[in-house]
C-alpha cells in the first residue's frame, strides 16, 4: 500500500466518521421532536367534573 492509498483510506475514514456523527445528531433531534408530539397519558386519578348547573325554572303567573 502506497502513500496515496493510505491518504485515500484516511480521507474515507474521516468522511465516514463525520457521516455517522451527523446521523446520530439527526436521530437525536428527530427522536426529541417525535416525543414532543406524543399524547400525554391521562392522570391515574381523575377528579370528576362538577355537575352541570341548570337554569332555575321560569315562573308563570
């Protein structure tokens, strides 16, 4: 293996390393974005809603 081949292999290894780093960064960002879109689970204990109030009956004379 000559100096040209060694330099070429080193260049390819550096580019591959940069590509893997970029992929990992994109995966991390995408995972965070998707987790932000996930629906929240309802609370384990729910407080019942107050009963609806009805309007008082109209008086007729």
